[in-house]
């Protein structure tokens, strides 16, 4: 959760757009954020590759860095919108963590047998 807030703060510091992007909904933002977190994990020691992969990620989702900046500016201007976004984030990452835990438990049981 701390990484999310840091990432959002970093992007919001850069963004100075006027209106929210119609291309970027809360769900799409979370999907892109999740993908970006995976890229950061995968390319932690390869910053040049991370930059290239991040550009590919945005292109794949059909958005630009400006779209993200507009989205975050809208959230800065309307902080009440964060509540719904944070709820979706908790659901997304909570579900992922639960799936990982179940997979780990199944693997552990197989190893014990």
C-alpha cells in the first residue's frame, strides 16, 4: 500500500493537466498500476529496461503518461474520489494475495505428501 501511495504521489507531482481523462477509469488505473508494480519488481536492477517496458505497458493499455497525470490531478482536486479507488485497490490486491496464499498452501501440502 505504501508503494501505491508513493507512486501516486510521484505521478501527481508531475501531473498538471486540467480535466480527468475519459480513457482512464478507476478499474483501468488499478490494472495499470498492478502491471507497473510487477514491472518494477521484475526490472528493479535494470532501469533502462524498466523505462522501455513501462512505455510498452502504457501503449498496450492505450493511454499516455498525460492520461495518468490527468487522472491523478482529478483525484487531487476531488479527494473524495480516493475512497472508491482505495476500496477497489484493497479488493484487487487482497484477492491476489488470497490466491497466492492458496497456491502456496497447495504446494506445501503436495511437498509434505
